[in-house]
């Protein structure tokens, strides 16, 4: 049986421990790609993509926070609930792109600190939330289902973090040859 400590007062077991460990591993590898970088390096584009290491940390933090809020509040937590995706405006697209951008007034240390705070809040929620609770998803062209359980939402957070950890590894290797593994 898996066990993991979330706080000094809380030890998770079984499925909760496994979900926590998968998320902790994904977070570790994402954050590890930013080791020993300056703010300027964290803002650099190193591939054909517009993604940067700082921008990925910022994005994954926002995604985890949004989906954690979905776990608690349901579709009301999603700012785009009820949006007509056939009429996306330029302002809407700019707001989306902003989520991936590490701005001049942001620091890598500040982004990582915020990520750690969001992660700690998610971990605390994981310790107590009903994994079988289900919420209706907002309508959006990228959802094939209509409802997600808390468990499925946590798996989505893990998948999103893992996917972007892979992106970050490529960006970092292109930056200075450093790799997360190998």
C-alpha cells in the first residue's frame, strides 16, 4: 500500500497517496527544469514554440488552480462557462496567451513560490475531498464528456503537469543542454 505525507498532520494512503505521488513527481520534474536559471533565461524562447520555462510554470499554476477550484465549486469556477467559442475575440485570445507569458515584472522565484502555494492547497484538498463527487463540465469544444469526477479532474491536473514537464525539458535542453533525466 502506498503512503505519502501531505502535511505533518496528514498522511495519505491507497489511491489518494498514489494520486498525490503522481502529481508530486510531475511537479518535481517541471520545477527541476528551471534549476539555476536567471529570470532572463526563464523568459527565453529556445524552440519554434512560443513557450518559455517561466511561462510554463505560470500556465501550469493557473491550470492547477482553476481545476482545483472546479473540484470545490463545479463549473461555476470556470471563467469561461457559457462562453460562445464561435465568437472568440482578440482580447480573449490575448488573455489566453498572457497565461503562458512570463512578464518583465515577474520573477522565476515568484512564479515558483506561487506554484508551491497552489500545489499545497491542492494537496490539502486531496486529503479530504470525495473522489467520487461529480461536477458538470462547462460547455467547450475540447470536452468530449459532460461530467468529471474529482478523481478524473485530479488525473487531468496530473496529465497537464506531466505534458508541460516534457515541454519544459525540451525547452531547457535547447537553452543550455541541461536535461531533467539522462
